[in-house]
C-alpha cells in the first residue's frame, strides 16, 4: 500500500494537512532537545522529512532513517545524501543497544502489529537518558472541533488523498487506522507499560489532530 503511494506521498501530506505536518515535525525536533553532534534514528521514516529535520538540528551528528518500504526510501535518498537510509522493521531493529541519543517515529506507530513492542525497540536502541519521540495522529478533545475533524477525516480525507495519489483505498485505511488508535494519556500508558522510561510526557498539537510523546529512557 505504501509503495503504491510513494511518488505522491509528500504532495498528499501537504494537501491534506495544509502544510501543518512540517510544523509538527519541527516541534518534534525541538522537544527532543536534539543538539549538534547527537545521533538520531528515525523509524518509519517514509520519504525522510523528519530525519532531514533532525539532520538540520544535529549538524555533523549521525542520522539514520529506517523504513520497510524501499520505494519510500528511494525518494528519501534523493532528498538527502547526508543521511543513511536503511530497510528495517521498527519491531526488530538491526542496531545495537544504546547506539543513539534519540529515536523517533512519525505517523508510523499506528501501522505496526504490536505498538508496545515497537516502543520497546525504540527505547532499546537509545542510551540511558536518551529520548524516544513519537508523533502520531489523534482525536481532538474539544467536542465541537472533534465532530468537525471527524467529518473531515472520514468523508474528505479519503477522497482528497485518493485524488492526489490515485489510491483512495490507501487513504481509507489511513483514516480508519488513525480513528481507532489510542492517543493522549491512553498511548502514554502503553509507553509506561514497557518499563523503559524514567518519564513519559505528551502534548496535543493543533487542537489534538496530532499528539507528540516524549519518553526519557531510564
């Protein structure tokens, strides 16, 4: 499914979010406290936008982007030659324990078969005191705005995404997966249940359309 929309994935994201997804990624990088020289692993990197944002922050630091869709990584590699892009599954990462300062995943955790296992892997590959950053779609807490957004997500998003990419079924899946995935405190509890974090915090973005989570490894 992701391979089929790879070539028009970036355009669809920009149209469907009115460009706000770039701001969400910048907020992810800022909240991670990424510093020059840090090493970062971005999982489910897709076409590499978050990995590239991290590279801007860490400068000469090492950034690796991983994904299991080669067609997405082909586009990511064309965007940046300074980042290493690997084929990898976030539930079974091929990297040693504690090998990164930060690990991240944006709009990918809801697509794995076992979210808690993925969180464990994201934590395993960062050092003690390192940060795990997770950006994911959610549901607005405000009832009135939530009803408006639900209408957009269920009625508009699949049609517009399908028109841009030619793959309406892919965006029907993306809509349904985000609608049923836990968000806010519910997802924070999944992170805490791993026992890998000294602290887990979260914040809503754009009225709760998306949520950003930060876990600091024990």
